[in-house]
């Protein structure tokens, strides 16, 4: 079952739901953010690896998701004006 986590003041994904071999993430928009960096780990304390970016929520993780592995995600605001 996918899970969520935050690290270093990063905003946690507010929802992570399994959907076959991908995970759908949603989060609240950060003020003045132009882009978001999505990171993933298989352990709560990391290390986290950047796996994608998005202009806005929602975003789907299709990067080799194993339905039997727990995942932890961090979404960071980037290009804040």
C-alpha cells in the first residue's frame, strides 16, 4: 500500500492511491510555485530520489511501481516567484 511522507519542510502528497501499476498523487498548490518536483523512497527516512516534475496536481507515478512495495513521496515546490 503506498504511503506518504514529508522531509525538510516539503509538502507531503495529500493522497496516494494505488491504481494497478501506478500511484496517483494529489497535493495543495503552494503560493507562487511554478513547478513541483516529485521524489520517492521505499523507506520513510529516505533517501528520496527525484522521479518527476509537474506543473500542478494531480500527477501519476508510472516509474516502475511494484504493487507489493510501500512507497513514500515528497512533493517540493520549485521555481517559486
